[in-house]
């Protein structure tokens, strides 16, 4: 904020809050990306199912992650943003889930 336009005639690429926002070619950037979106790791316990056979026919433990990592040079929050301004919006959240699947 120390380098914004202060007076008419100032030469700078950051305009002040008092001026109407003008879009130009400096706003265009490459938004290509690679994203690790969903990953699930699980393990079924066949030996436990033999011991607990009267109650369960299957037991599975799993961990799942969503939006684990995004590789990009995009300067905004999220390259998948629905508009071209990408301001004052939250990025897609990173989510972790731990689960136990019991089959009766």
C-alpha cells in the first residue's frame, strides 16, 4: 500500500482505492494447474472377520483426503475459480476423513 497512486500523474502499476478499477493485459495470467483431488487408502481385515463372524462379515478401515495439493503458478486462491477476478473468495478446502466400514 506504500506504492499506490496518490496523486494524478503518479506513475505506478498499483492504482489507489479512490480510482475506478481498470482491467488491462496485466490482469491476464496462466491458470493452468494439476491437482491431487481425491485419494483414498483402505485396508480390509480378513483375519478379524473370522473371529467376529457372528457380528460382522467385513471390517474395513480407510482414510480419505480431498484437494490434497495443487501445483500451479496462479497468484489467486484457486485456479478453478468461477470468475476472472478471484478476490475475496475462499479457496477449495482441504478435507481429511477417517472411516470404519462395518458389514453386518
